[in-house]
C-alpha cells in the first residue's frame, strides 16, 4: 500500500481484464523507420554511418564493424570472474539449445514408388540484435548468438549500439563472427540488405529492441526471416495464500525495472494475498535504486483477485503474457491447465529473473498476447525443414499419378 492507503498496483475486477492484442508496431516509429530503412537500402554505408552518427551510435574514429580479434581482445581484458560468468551462462544456454536440437530428427518415410523425407537445414547467416540503451545487455547477445550457432548457422553477426566491453566479450563467448556497432532501424536495415564491403545480407534477424527496431523488423520481414515483433516486457504472477508475499513482490519489481513501459500483473487468489503483496511492494520499492523506472512501469500493470482455479486459468489465457509465474500451492494444479504464455515458471523459486539471465531457456519471448500464436526464440527459428521426394519404382506410381492428373484437371492445368 502507498501512504494514502491505495495499492501500488491498480485493482481490477476479473471482467475488466481484457485480452491483450497489443499493436506491436507503433505508427510513428513505423513511418520513421521506413525512411531510415529505405535510406540505408539506397545509400549503403554512407547512409548507415549518417544515421548512426545522428543518433549517437558512432563516435568519431569508432569502427563500424569489429571482427573476431576485436571481440577476443575485449574478452581477454575482462576481470577473470566476469569472463567465467559469461562462459557459465553461455554454457547453460548452449546445453539447453543442444538438447532442443536432439529433439529434432531427419525423416525418411515410405510413399508409393519411393520415399519422402525431410532434413533440417540451418540458415546461412543470422543477425542478432542486442539493445545498448541505459545498460549493456550481454545476456541478449548470449541468448541470440549462442542459440544461432548451436542451430548450425554458418555466420553470426551481432549488432549493438555503443557496445560496452562486456557486450563485445559476450559476442566472443557466443562465437560471433563480427559485431556491427550500430543500433536502431539503421542496424536492422544493414543486417537485412547488407552493406557493400562491410557485411553481407542476413537470412534471419532476431533479438529484442525498441519501437524503431521492432518497426524496422516488420518492414524487412518481407525479405528476411525475423523471430517476432516484441513490445514491452510482461510478467503475470499467480499467487495464493501459501506464496511468500516478499518473493512475489520482488518478482514483480524485477520485471517493472526493465523499462518504464514494462507491465507487471498480479493475479491473487484471495484478498489477503493481494494486500500482503501490495504491502511488500511498497516496502521494497522504497529502497530500490531503480524505483523511478519501477514507479512508472507499475502504472501499466494491475492486480486482480481470482476466486477459483478456473478463473485463474481464464485470466492467464486471456492475457497470454510473455512470462507467467505460478507461486504457492496452486502452482502444480495450474501447470497443466494454462495454455498461452511465452515462458512458464513453476513455483516461486523459479523466479522469472533466472530465465532472463541464463538458467537455460531463452529470454527472447512473445509479448502483447502473441504467445497465443508463437513461442520464444529457439534453435527452431534458425532451421528450415526441407522436404525431398525420391521415386525409384515408376510402376508403383499408377494410383498417385492418376490422382495427380485428375486433381490438375480440376484446376484447369491440362
């Protein structure tokens, strides 16, 4: 509660919770990004440098592209503990991605006259974007580039504006080939169309970014693959009376401090839990170094009391959040009933922050209700399932050939 007695999170009734179908692409950002993308497409390196300098990405004398030796030098200059940290986290992300790869397999299936088959083929070149705003985000470099490399991508290019040493070192640990020191729509344009003698066009572009990055990804998605159009980060925590209010509050605050646009939502299973978490929020917020950002973000979220497991499931699936955490005794009952989320965290010890910082699964996740139609980033985003047809026995094809001819004639293709 605040000093006025009002809860920090506004309280809604269950019927006031609307399905999230957020517009991921901001119209103004789309207009501005369109101009930048077209400018880079026409003007190449000169246009890229111009926008990068105008927006503060490139400082005088700064290199546009850093190669493997530059990334290695950054890693070698790190304090030993930071170097070990990057390697540990990358190892966990890689191990989970390798396990995902093993869950896939080539296929060879008998058909009339021969065989149908598929193989898994990685894209040749991937661009991995990592934001470089208020803080460096080496975790995003690891999540995207390690996953791409594990999928078998031949060339991995990281793009990040004003990259800190830890960002460059993360690119080295992820085995990236190079790093483009530019951000925003101009970086996405460069990754998509290529820059002569600088970088080749990518086949897939992944990674989180601001509204201009998202708009640019939307624009270039007609010619290259993208992972998703992600908006502000989201967390829903479901808590019952058995959940620890302080832990739940900390999880909500950890989400809210990402960005002033972040969304933190509490679904409490009784009034007492809502009040206890609200009190813990106020207490923890008072001493939080990031409270200015958190206070703004908490205005985007809300709290709601659900009276039954059925109500919780309906609310969770209506929101379809990026992150869904289940805390308290009800977590195991809910685990098999909720359907729509980017990533699920079961039990209050499975804090969402562990997903963000490398327990294994990826932290690049769908937002704005799009978890209803897609999942988070994985090795699967970098793979194509290519089908083959082999025919060795033409005599066995009679029935299939007759059906093919009949169907073709129905479509007017004699």
